[in-house]
């Protein structure tokens, strides 16, 4: 006896219910990733914005955690938003072809991942689909309801992830005559009103989030591997296997109406935009997740109407589904033999890791070097405070704005480094296979709030000699005093991404009074500075690594 999926309300309810059920089971049984734990910390400190992202992911995380204080609670609204996104897409394609739609959802890696992981892309995709849902109705009938719906969806996208700007931009480019429609301006007005709290937050925080994404990331540098990685990684984002017939389907349809043109402009515009950006920065694979929505909506009618193409599509979807289900089971239960020579970051037993770190720390406060993920995991699984110290070659995180540095100041700390082979650090293997590189410090006296601002910098013709003047500001309510036991140094680093090209000591003893400033002239010789070389000033205190005390320049 075989079961066939039909376009009936019973089968629709069954499909979406089963999809949600498996998402909730997965959410409950998987340990949190470091990024998910980081967003959980966002939700514990609700605000209208964060350094890394707008606030939507924190808001939805807070709603779920108020109901269930565990992994399922953290992920609850990600699962609900994910299945809601699927339903809206299904509605946009006419609520037909449930069989092929089920294969489509089952064959897409991103759709699986979004159903149980806390990612900023999950609310982004929900509001993107909602945007197209209202936009399609707006094209049929311009009225105040559809206009307000579009405004709500746009604000939702912007408050989820700034990438949503691309969806709106390319939609507008596809139909710029919208400016002649009075309801277009109603949408603009209400979008601005809805965005005002976040705009005020940006102004109050000196546009720190925008500056971080534009120039503060540690992975900003040109590498051919970034370009090739972007091009080669897109099939994984868009499929992996089912993307082949889906992309083929794009060439088998016409784009004569405003709605399909908008979808096509968004799909191509986003892919081209990030291709160009790959020459400047490493492109994370999920950054292009917003193209999935137009790809599905455009490709599905062709897959539904072309029998031969649909057969190929379903065969590839079956293979993908089997592999993805196995991977989802593996995320819950580690069935891979330990004897296999596979070295990756552990995916399991992070509670055991956290308890191991807690035991090793012997009651000391824990500080992680350049690992907001592990600092967040540690807090989630132990309930104890932890900090991550962002050093000169890395980038700032939200931890730098939460006040942990002041909370730990002067206290003994247990420091866990993210890199092996550090002098005076010990290493132990955690129960989950992760390595813990640690060292105990008598006092924690990091000085990452000191600000170093270039006044004038000149580079010699051979690009090896740097002459400059800088201003150093001490915002602390205590004097900075260098000593033999706790030396405070001002350093200059030449960087390419996270790679250190050179280190120079500008001041071996930095002393500056509370709320005071110091003007320093310097002259140093560096390896030849290339167009993609970046400079950063850093302050080190004692044996702690130098912190981030200036922008990359």
C-alpha cells in the first residue's frame, strides 16, 4: 500500500504539521551552537539593536525562552517562523502541487536548517516572503491595507538583518514607476515610522553596527579563495542537488509581469552584489539565503508543469532528503565511529564541555579569547558569567558593550585561548573532543576602552616607513599606570584579515591619567604596506594579548 500526497486540505495540514513536529523534536534534542547561545544572550538583554545584528532574532528568542527555559525554548519561534514561511510560499505559488512542494522543502538544506536553528536569516526569510505576499496583492490592488502590510514586512526584514535592504532595492529597480503611486509613499512613510526606534538606537550608538559591517570585520581582505569560495559555495546554499533543475527552470519561463520581474531582479541582483563583495570580504554562505525565496517561487511552476524536469527534480530531492535526514539524526546523536580520521569542531556534548571548563576554573571567572561562541555556550550551560576578550586581529562583539570587562576587573580569571601553542597555556581534552587551552591570571586588567585616534599618518614612497601622530584617550575612572609587574604597552599591528604581518611597540610604558588624553608622535618601519594591508593600534596589559583600541585603517 503506497501513500500519495494530494492537493487536499487534509494532506496540507498533515505535511506542515509533520514538518513542524520534526523541527520541534530536533530543536529539543540538539545542543545549542555557539551562535545560537550568543543570540540567547541577546534575548536576555533586549535592545533595539546590537553590534552584530538588528534586534528581531533577540525578540523572537525571548518570546520562546519565556515559555521554555531550555534549547527548545530558544529555538521555538525559529521553528514556528520557518513553517510559516513555507506556508506563505505555498500560498504564493497557488496552493497546488503539494507533492512537488514537499520534495522541494525536503531537498533544500537551507529549509531544513532554518526549521530548527536560531539564525537571523529565519525571521529575514519570513518577512521577505511576507513582503512578496503583500507586494503581489499590491500590484493587483493598491490600497492602504496592502501598503501597510508591505511597510510592516520591510521593517521586519530590516530589523532581522540589513541584507533585507537588497530585497527592497532590487524590487524597486524592477518597477521604479511605483513612485507615481500614492500608496508607495504611504509605504515609505510607515516604514520610516516603524524603523524609528532602531534608527534612534543607531544614532545613540554612533552607528556602531553599520560601521562594524562596513569596516570592522576581521575577514575584510582580498583573497582569490574568497571569490572562488563564494562561487563554489552557492550550489550548497541553493540546494545542493535540487538547485540544478531549479536553475534550469528559470530559463524555461517568461518574465512579463511586474511580480516575476521583481523576483528575478532580487535573485540576480543579490547574487551579483555578493559576487562583487567577495573581492573585498569573505562571504558567508548563508548571506545569500534571501535568493531562495525568488528562486522557489519562480522555478516551482515550471517544475510542476514540465513532467520530465519534475521527474529529475524528485529523484534528486529524494537523494538530498535521505542525506539531510541522516545529517539531522547525526546532529542529535553522534553515530560516526571515533576511529574515523575526521577533525572538525565538535557538534555534541557541549554541556559536558562547559562543566569541564567550570571544573578546571575552580571558581574563577572565565574569559575566552576571541570566542563569543564559547563564552555564550558556557553561560547557557553553567549559568555562570563569562566574557570574551576581542584581540587586535579579531573584531569587536556585543560582549564589548555588556560591561563584563568592568565586572571582572581586578579579579583572578581563568583564560581559555582559541588558538593552540600559546606560551604558558596548558591544554586538556574536553569530554566532547574539544581542546581547552587555558591559563590562570592573578588579575584581569584588559584595557579595551582606551581609544587611539590617528591625527596624521604619512607613508613613505617605498611604503615601508610610517610617520604619524595619534591621540590616546583614557575613558576609565582610574589612571593607567605601567609597572614592571604589569606593563602597559601601546602597539601597532600590520594586518591582512586576521593574519599578523608585523608588530611594533610604540610605547613600552603607557601612562595616562583618568579621563585624560595623550598625543604621541611615532615613526616605525614596517614590511611593505599593500593596498589590502590594514593597520590597528592596540594596548596590552600584563600578559594579556593586545585588545582592539582603534578602527582598522
